[in-house]
C-alpha cells in the first residue's frame, strides 16, 4: 500500500483503498485449530499451513484496520496522520512479502524445520518484550526480524520509481522539517502562517 503523496479524499488512490477496505470487511475466518504436533516433534506441512494462517488472518485484519483508518483520516483532510498510518501499512506489506519469500524458499526446498524456525520469531517475536520484560532472548519471545530487512527485501518487487517512498513516509513520523511543514507555510522569507 502506497499512499500517494498528493492524494485527495476522492482520488483514484483513495477510491482503490475504499474498494479494498469494503472487500476486507466481508472476510470471515473460521477457528484455527493447531495440528496435534508435539513441541519437540519435527514440524509437518499441516503445522506450517496452520502457522501461515495464524500469521495471515491477523495480518489481513490489521491491514483492514489501517485502510479504514487511512480512509477516515483522508476524508477529514488529516494528511499528517494518513502519512503515519501509510508508513505502517507500507511496513506491513513489506513484512508480508519478506515472510512469503523466505517461507516459499524453505518449503520449496522441503526444509520444513527451517520454515518453522523462520516463522516462529515472525509470529511470536517482540522487540518490546525482549527490551523491557525479558532482557534475554527467550524461546517464548525470540528476536523478530528488523523492519529494515523486510523493507529492503520488498524493494525487489516495488516499481523502480518508488525507491524513496518508505523514506518519504518515515520523514513524517519523526520531529523534523517534513513533519512541521505540514502545519504552516512561509508566506514571506520572514513570516510563517
């Protein structure tokens, strides 16, 4: 999801987001029951399929929430908040591509253990938990991949003229000139309105 830098609330970009959001609202999920594979048993393809669904379903729900937030904020003209949520949606898409790419490599190579070991920190890793509640990496909360890995991986499939989109969105998430200039304009070299 890329939020067009000049998107207005009725632009083609926002219209596409509205369409996607409406379709996502209609998706219903069934209960996920973990296959009876013990914690020390080698992972099975059924266990991996379950884990992929356990990652994908909340991913879709979270993306739906972000899209609906972008639409509501765009409708009120709140571009500052749209950009922050736009960055989050970009990271979510980059993460999904990163996960898909690496899981596919492991599954295609018939290395189910590697696929499981890759997916475990994806699903249960938390930098916050490690930094503030479990100072040492644990099996319960392994270190997740850094978002920079996912963003760099995502560049493989991004259109060539969008290389700076993530950096652009990131600028609005930090206290700097890009963030501040959303809320004022220089009317003369000496006057800010």
